[in-house]
């Protein structure tokens, strides 16, 4: 039954709880795992719709996807663009500063590309969430998910290790506090 598949994808039994904001780099990596799970659900939904239409599972999945990408995923990008990237640039010197500035520029462009792709998918998902039999283009879904996958791979392989090397305990604490404040967490 489709509902159980979504529950498995979204909850990932056995997965450790997300790190709290006292470990901001771990929290960012954990968010990547949740984004991957949401992309899996999005792909599954695109395959589900032609055979099953806009059933209860499709509506619930679309609602959950909207809530996640409009909320948590947007906060994640703000964490990076408003708090992580500027701290990394400020802490870097010399050639490392140039490398980080180029990397940040690329990642911010990718954020804009993902936002543009999301806006196309969002319209269809909103209609599906409200029970309309709207088509969800599998190619657009695949493009969106692959762009996210490649983007997160760079962040996991390059950004997180660079941030760990560049940022001192005070900068990491400030990053975590900013991330928590963005979400209304004390």
C-alpha cells in the first residue's frame, strides 16, 4: 500500500534523531538526508499519479512535500546563504578565500535554479494536495531531484569539511543559534 512506502521513506526507521543546533554542521548534513527522502517521495508520487490518480496518498504526499520544501528546505538554504557562507568567507584568507567565494557563488546560483524548478513543481503539487488530478512531469521531478542531489554532494564533500576547518567554536555556536532562531527554537 502506498501509504506505508511514504512512511518508510519519510521516517527512515532506525535513523538517529536529527542533531540539535549545538552541532550546526551535523544539523545541516542531517537536513540533506531529509531532503533526499523528500526527493524519493516526490519521485514516487510522479510515478504513482498516472496509475492511481489523485488519491488520498497522493494528496497527503503532495501536502507533505509542499510543507517541507516551502519550510525546512527554504530554512536550510537561508542557513547557508545568511549564516554559514558569510562566516566561511570571513574566516578564510588568501587563496582559500578565493576558492570559497567561487564555491559559494556556485552554490547560491544552484539555490536559485532549485527555487525556479521548485516553483514549477509547486503549482502541480498544490493542485494535487487539494484533490485535483494534475499532472506531475517526471522529467521536471527528475531534474529537480538530480540538481538537489548534485548540490548536496558538493556541500557534503566540500562545504561541511571546509566549514569545520575554518570556523572556531564561537562561530559554530553563533551559526547554531542563528539556525535555531530561524526556526523559532530556543
